[in-house]
C-alpha cells in the first residue's frame, strides 16, 4: 500500500469542519468550547458553582445536565478575577493556558520541539484530550495526567519501571478543584496494592494483587457489567476498567471526602448513583480494627473481630487484639488457615519462592506471624517481564513480621488464604486450662454478679426480693449477645432491676402501646426520674437475638434529630429490652388518623413532619456513611417530640448495605402491607427505593389524613394511591387534602407534596427519586418536578390483609437473606 491514501484521508479529516480540536491557528477563548465528535464530552472554561472569581479549563460531560468535570487542567492555578483566558497551541506543539496579561498558568510538556503543520489537540469521545502529530503520533494526552476521575479505558499505573505513578487527587471541596490531601493510586513501596491516602497516611487499602487479570467484576441491577482489569505493558502494571456496550456513562472518582466511588449516570432519576464505595462499611477504614483485629464484612453488620487465637486488647479495638497465648520460638510452628481474607498491610515481598519455600520462610523466622501465597502466572505481568532470561518469577510470597494490620474478611468468598501462626499447644492446653481455670472463673463470675446485683439494687428505689439470689448478668452468658460487647458501641447496659423499678414492674398503667414486637412502657429511670420509653420485646415477637443485636448496634451508631435515640439496652434471661428517649407525643398515627386530634396537625406542622422524615431517611440512606434501609417506615413508626418534630423509630428490620450493594433480596418479606413497594412485596427485592416508596405512601397519608388501608376508597379505587393519582391526573388534587387543613393552607405547597408523593410511589424503583432528590424537591419550591407515571401494580384489594396491616409491625419469621453483590 502506498502512503497516498493515508494522506488523502488525513487531508480530508483536516478539511472537514470540526470543533473537536485546537490547532496552532485556532485557539480557545472564554465562552468557546470544544465538543468531541460524538458530542459526549466538552472542553472549555468554567467557573465552579459557588466561586465567582476563579476560572478553570476542564472537560465535562456534554450531554449530562448535572455539570460533572472529569478533568481540570489548571486546578491549582485558576485564572483570577474572571479575566478572560486563552488556550492556544504554541509553536512547539504544546498547549498553553494564559490569562489576559499573557501570563502562562498552565502548559503541557511534551518534548516535541519543532512545529509541524497539521498538529492538533483533539478531544475524543472517551474524554481524552490528545495532542496528535499529522502522522498520527500522540505526543501528549490528558489521560496521563488525571485529576480526580478515571474514565473507562484510561489506565492508572500501579507499578512502573521508572517508579512514576499517577494518582487521582481529590478536589478540595465540591466547588473547589484545587488538589486536596486525599489521593489514590498504586503503592510504590510494594507495587502490589492500591491505596487511598489522607496526606501521607493510608486511609483505605485494597487487598494485595493476587495475579488475577480481572481484579473485579460488577454487574449492576440494570444489567451492565463493569470489568476492572490489570493490564501488563512490558512488565509494568496498570489498572483500568471497561464497561459493557451500551452502558450509561460511568466514572471512577475520588470525591472530596476521600471516598472512592464507582458512579453510573441514571438518566431516569437524572443523578449519579454510586454502586461501589470505599471505604464503606463501618470498619473498612485503614487499620480500623487495630493489630490482629479484622473487619468482618461477612457479618450482617460489618464489625471488628479478633483473628482466631486472639482476644480484644481492651474494651474496644483501638489497641487491636492480643494473643491468647504467647508464641515460643522454635516450638510453635503451626499455622492456622484463614480463608477469604484481605491480605494485611506491611508485608515483606519475598521473590521467587514456591509455596513450600514461602511456608518455610515464615516458619524459620520467629518474628513471622503470617504468610500468604499467590501465583502470578495467570496475571503474567511479572512473568512476561523475564520471559527472555528463562526463569520468570511468578511467585508472590508475602510474609508478615509482627502485627497484622488492616486485614478483613470478605463476604462473598473473595479474598485469599492467610496462614496465621498460632501456639501449637493452644488447642491442647485449652482443655487443661479449662479444668483449672473454670472453677476460678466461675467463682469470680458469681462474685462479680453479686457485686453487680448489689450496685443495681443500691441504685434502684425498690428492692426486688424475688430476683435477689438468682441474678447473673445474662448478657455475659449469652454468646450471641456477648458479641455486643465486642462492638465499640457507647451504649449503657441497664440493669433489669432498674427497669422493673422504673416501670413499676411493667404495670399496665405505665404501658404506652403495644404491637407485634411486644409492649412499650413509660419509665422513670434513676434517682433523677429521667423519662424513658422501654420497649420490652415479647418472646413471641420473632425478634431473635440477631434482630435485637441489629437494632442495638444500628441505632447506637446513628445520631440524627429525626431518628429516635436509643439510651440503653438490657438482656435478662429471656428478656430483651431497649430503652429509648421518651417522646411525649407518641406516634404520628395517633394524631393523623384520630378525628379529634388531627386538627392539632395544621399544614405547617405536617410539612415540618414530612420534611423531617425525609431528612431522617436521607441520613439513613446516605449521610451516615452507611446505607441503611429501614424497610418498615409507616405512620406508627414515626414518633413526635414535644415540638412535634418527627423521629423515625423501630429499626428491628433495618438492613445495612455495603457501598457495593444496590439491592438485596429476602425470602421472607417483612413489613407492613400498603407501605411495601411492589418489587419488595412481590419479589422480596429491596433497596433505598423501597423506603422511598414507603415515604411516598406516608406523605400521601399525611396530606390526606387517610390511612393507606382505609376502606373509604374501596368502592371506586383500590387504594389511597390510586385515588390520589386519579385526582392529581385530572387536576383535582385539592380534593385529596384533609378537610381539616384545606381551608388554611398554601395550596400550591400541598399540591407540590402530592406530586412528590406520586413520584415516590411509582411502580418502577428506578423512576422513584432518591431521598436526596426528594429532600431537595421538598425544600426548593422552584425545583422542577418530573411527571410521575401511573402506579398500576397494586390492583388487588387490600381487605384480605385488613387485620394484619394495622398492627404495629407484622414481624415474623426469622429473616433469611440472600445477597447479590460484587466486592
Ligand atoms: C522529555 O525529555 C526529558 C529529557 O530528555 C525526559 O527526562 C522526559 O522524561 C521527557 N518527557 C516526556 C514527557 O517525554
Ligand atoms: C511522526 O513524526 C515524528 C516527528 O516528525 C517522528 O518522531 C515520529 O517517529 C513519527 N511517527 C511515525 C509513526 O511515523
Ligand atoms: C453552593 O453553595 C450553596 C449554599 O452555600 C450550597 O447549598 C451548594 O451545595 C453549593 N454548591 C456546591 C457545588 O458546592
Ligand atoms: C485526614 O487527615 C486530617 C489531618 O491529619 C484529619 O484531620 C482528618 O480527620 C483525616 N480525615 C479522615 C477522613 O480521617
Ligand atoms: C489461574 O488459572 C487457573 C487455571 O487456569 C485457575 O484455576 C486459577 O484460579 C487462576 N488463578 C487466579 C489467581 O486467577
Ligand atoms: C430507566 O427506565 C427504563 C424504563 O422505565 C428502564 O428500562 C431502564 O432500565 C431505566 N434505567 C436505569 C438506568 O435505571
Ligand atoms: C476506645 O477506648 C479508649 C480508652 O478506653 C478511648 O480513649 C477511645 O476513645 C475508645 N475508642 C473508641 C472508638 O471507642
Ligand atoms: C503442630 O505441628 C506439629 C508438627 O509441627 C504437629 O505434630 C502438631 O500436631 C501440630 N499441632 C496442632 C494443634 O495442629
Ligand atoms: C528462582 O530460584 C531458582 C532456584 O530456586 C533459580 O534457579 C532461578 O534462577 C530463580 N529465578 C530468579 C528470576 O531469580
Ligand atoms: C526475621 O526476618 C527479618 C527480615 O528478614 C530479619 O530482620 C530478622 O532478623 C529475622 N529474625 C530471625 C529471628 O531470624
Ligand atoms: C512470554 O511467553 C509467552 C508464552 O509463554 C508468550 O506468549 C509471550 O509472547 C512472551 N513474551 C515475551 C516478551 O517474549
């Protein structure tokens, strides 16, 4: 083939009109932008939302309404005072950004010195800005100088021969692109792992690379697949990710809080949704569980545990765990195999070892506490490097001298084996130890419990004779609940006797309410007479130790003005008790559905209640840094304080989601009919959007003063939702509004609420807004509202479940849950 056709082609390309490129003749001035040929990305000048003076050159998604920058050229050197800047190509084929005084603020540095006609800087649909010579050679590209975002097909070096690693560096604030202290990239000290740093301190770390070429694979609930791969370019390791064809826009970003997120654009809700987030669960932050402690993500609620053969060193995990039995050098050579583990940090990478040699490496050195082995053959990056010289080193033998920090257990069978050195006699001795020590421990325990009883009693006002002799603190015996002690919860254990005193031995006249879970009593605790609400779980409630623990651990970690506060807990024999702040106004349903009291709820109060519930939910879903799905939001689970501020209660069914989960499924659906979203009631699939649905129902109830289950609608409509839809569709939504408020309320505000309620109860979970959007729509009168689709799913009549749905919590079977997730 002659070069002629190529030149013809090139000149054709150059002749055609295009605004995806800069040439020496054509520079970019304020107000101009380049748009990639497919219209996906744009490059131009921008001023961040809240900054009036600083201007930057950046690349953003051209078609996405929420302005999202993926690259900023001059992040640390903005053009000041709104002076017009200019981006031009210099005579030596570099891009140069200058301000109106001609000062250079930013420039590319390729080593190309001669000017060649036909050189251009082209913005591609991948989001890459490339300086390309006329013969097709690229001499500079923005993908090699990332800001805080990686895009599909961009490669991040993990280990390079010259030791130069690119890091994503977070923005300083949502509206300030300047470099912050958070960065993410390969760890040059080991070449094997990816780390997020806060300054120079690690903040999150990924397990060491184990040779797999595909390091992670995620499938979203809408079907697209993200493949994260390790690529080998001449023995250097790079990380990249690709997405399946036809996927929506995706990016990998280190946000300004130092959180690494995989985000996907959801055009239905018009927002970015994170489907992977690190560090995400409670204990995933670097070394959170201390030396020899590990973050156990296999638990329903991820939590710190001690590695086997270790016990907590102190009350919480701030000092980690200590050996139950010290090692004896030369004698203790037994290794215990821990499966599915994240490799700890601070390893020694011993090259060119077989598995047995690696074991030996650890065994013969007394300070070695563990080792892990992988064969990098599959990955081949290191192997190929030495192809020519014959003996390729494919081994990855890691040994740890001293403490094991930042380890964890994966939930889904991921991770690798960690071989932990334990005292060989641990097992043998344990039985001997038991024989000698048990009696001592037992007598100590009895002594301790007598002391405890005594302390309790001296605090209580009344003596309770019948309990005198048999009390041993049940929470020290029950192994399941014992785990509560390991959790770093700051929650007081309250003596059963104190509670008996406080509630007058659970007298009926102290009872505030009852439901499927048991009874709630009002109590006066301690000498000061602090008012509390005591929830006494009935033995038949089905709330087993697991749900109890769930609730205690969960609420203890949550603090928000719109969530009810848990003050303490108690377990005693079969009794499980939760002690809450006392809220004088009881629950929302007591007002809303009571003809005599519902006038107390004027529109101002109702709107306050709606917004408060929305904020409480938003906190659960997002702001608490955990994703918590409440699963049983309804009027009777919203309590009101003296100022009628709403507080969400009853977390017995709540579920924590790791950042990488979008939805989960349960075999046994628990919750309350009417408030349950279609996908949850029918398929057992729940997500934050199922809470959005319940919120929508609640909102419609608050506006209308009618129960979702009210038979009032049964003649013409299947439910309140269908009724509300029908009125709204015909522009008659005013008729829905509770007659006790309709005269004295700002109608536009109320109708806006009905509109938002209908958005929340749409059949398709993807169409429902996130709580963040909901809060925004509620708080910004001018925010445009999308048009809701008609909710058609629940056509069956509700009366079959009439009896159940009014009870406060049809809690039922022990939950069996299957999860779908990546890691
Ligand atoms: C430019 O050249 C210098 C010295 O020749 C070299 O060290 C540097 O890596 C080169 N930079 C690029 C971007 O090629
Ligand atoms: C393209 O041209 C540059 C300089 O003119 C030269 O260094 C480079 O090797 C050329 N590349 C190809 C593929 O011809
Ligand atoms: C801009 O400021 C407003 C009010 O201070 C704030 O609500 C908003 O989140 C800010 N926008 C960004 C992008 O930071
Ligand atoms: C990051 O480090 C700074 C200073 O060392 C500290 O104040 C901040 O709390 C750290 N951030 C997190 C999320 O730990
Ligand atoms: C390497 O490949 C073998 C067989 O091809 C497979 O069984 C093994 O799981 C792979 N290991 C890794 C770490 O991918
Ligand atoms: C958007 O909605 C359509 C139909 O309503 C659905 O097929 C699609 O999966 C949704 N997309 C996302 C990203 O949720
Ligand atoms: C752990 O306990 C120590 C002392 O007992 C205390 O200083 C520290 O704040 C506790 N840490 C947590 C996370 O509870
Ligand atoms: C420890 O290893 C020795 C041999 O090294 C073996 O004889 C012994 O049974 C092992 N003990 C345990 C508890 O596994
Ligand atoms: C690895 O060790 C073997 C002997 O165990 C040796 O023959 C080989 O040369 C070593 N390879 C490298 C790359 O060091
Ligand atoms: C264990 O290995 C480390 C690192 O190789 C070494 O510094 C230390 O002296 C060794 N200890 C013993 C007892 O061999
Ligand atoms: C290394 O060996 C593999 C097969 O074992 C071969 O496919 C590859 O091309 C070799 N790489 C180099 C750089 O020789």
